[in-house]
C-alpha cells in the first residue's frame, strides 16, 4: 500500500515539476521498492532476481545467464511463454508498422528474432503478412527481395532501403543471430553491433525506430536505457518495448505465478540442464515496474503520445512513445 501511495504521489509531481527531476525521484522509488539502496555501502546495490547484489555483480550475472542460454534461446522463450512468444513478436512488428526505408535499431536483440521479422515486414510487397515461419531454415534473402548493397542503383538510392542494426551486450547472443542470418543467406539490410543499452555506441538522432523485446528488465538502470533510446532516435522517431509485465486479474495472476515458479525452472533443468538461469528470468519479471509506472518513466524521459497494450491478459505489454 505504501509503495502504491508513493507511485501515485510521483505521478502527481510529474504534472508540477520538471520531468528530469521527477525521473530522478521515480528511479529512486524503484530502487527502494526493489531493496537496493546504497545503505552507506561503497558499491551501489541492485537486484538480480530476488537477490541483492552490487551493480557490477548484476551485469556479470546477467551476462552469464544469456551466455548460458544463447544456444537454446528459442527453447528458453518457449518455456517462458508456452510458445506464444512468436505471436507476440509478430504482433509487435505489426504495431511498429515499418515502411520501406526505415532505419531501426533493435537493442538486446542478439539472436535476430525482431530484426528478421522487421526485414520480412518492411522488405516484402505484402506488408503485414507474417505467416508461420521457421526462422532457422525457411528464412532466405529471396524471401525479402533484398537488393545488392554493392549495386550502383542501391548506392544512389540508399534512403529507400530498410536497415536494422542489431545491438546486444552479449557476444554469444550476437553470434547466434549472425549464425542464423548466415545459415539463411541474409547478409544485406542488417548489421551487428556489440554495445551496452545504457550507453549505446551510436550518434545522436540516427534511427527512425528503436525496439527492445524481452531485454530491458535485465538492464541495471532502465531509465538510462530509455534515455539512450530517446537520444539515438531522430525527431519523430518511435520507441517500442515488448516486455513481460503485470497480470491485473488476481485469478489469472495466481495461475500464471504457479506456472512461472513451479514449472519454468523445472523445464529449464529438464530441457537445458539450467535451473538457475530460468529461475532468475522468472524472478526478474516480478522486479520490473508495472505497466503504468513504466509508462510514466517513458514520459519522463521525454517521449510523447506514450501508450501501452496488454497481450495475453497482461502477461506481456507493448509500450510505445514518440520523440516529438
């Protein structure tokens, strides 16, 4: 109850004070609720699932988790979502509705799930027709009618060519994505970048769209991630985030929690011999702010027309905002 009152007060303050000042207050609120105040320690504390760790330890632990699951990333997503993650990602790209010539940065997208869908959507004549698709075997350059980047025609008309930059801090995840692209023969319209979501190695005002799917909750400072998204987007650019969220219905939430805590770690152990990574992923969802709080944070970072859409009873949510 006290935590809810605190968040309500912050939303009221948002209408009275400078957004940057409120962002600082909002970030501190998340810190207190998650139990990672400094408490006089020389190293700032944060959460890793339900554990209290230093910020440096969290970065190392998160890196280790995704290094461990990189080769079985699709299996992990199937366990976490019951296989529905493919439908969520398809819907996510439909909501983005990219046009020919869109320059996208997909952050925390190392394995290419969002990038490949973006290219399929943006580079085919039948935009929006995302049929059932095996991205490991049926994905090919011909499916996208990708032009040759070395041709004179393209060099003289680059503004009409869609392109996605896949950015991930984890080299193992990037290698999985690059391997999938290579296996499918996709070497045009996509580039790979190792970088931290909280400090992107990218110039200001570079991209038309920014996406991050099932990645932001693993970052230490989610406010910095959103601020970086605002910085690298061009004026008029769009921020979109797909992330596990809060189920408002108490009955459905109870069933979902039972599945999450009692089934997912067991599946992780059976399918990947990795209980701890899957246990962390379940716990990390509960540490992420609810839909309304995350919407407020996005607004305080400067984005306008911020909305969110719940999918599957609120198990996941799509947040969207524009840099105007």
